[in-house]
C-alpha cells in the first residue's frame, strides 16, 4: 500500500470518527433536552488535570433531591448508550428554587 493510500484511509477514518462524535454529541443534547428542557453547554477541566477537558451540560429541574438523583441516573444511562466516550460529559444539575 502506498503512503498516499495510507494517508487517504487515515483521513477517511478521521472523518468517520468526527461524524460519529458529532452524531453522539447531538444525541446527548437531545437526551438532555428531553429530560430537562433548556440546556447550556460549556467546556471545563479538572484543575489537577488541566489537559483533560470535559463538556458540561448545565440544566435546572424541579424536584426533590431523590427525584433529581433519579433523573441524573437516567441521563447517565441514556448517554452511556449513545456515546462511547461518555466519561467526557458532565451534568451540572441545579434545582429550581
């Protein structure tokens, strides 16, 4: 196989990976919106590991602590099904006052 073929195939795999990542992100947005309504998205990181970036979905919802925890578990289970690297996503769930 020629170098050009290898480079071309690598580019195709990269494009496929980008498409899958974009679709997964769209699915996570859909899931989050269906469960919580309005969602804000921001990038964040752990100060101890600044090179590790996270996508944080900031949402608000009514309910008791128990109900909110159940919603959070439901979000995690649904996101896990559509996103291979679901660990890169974080949910910031704030109760409505």
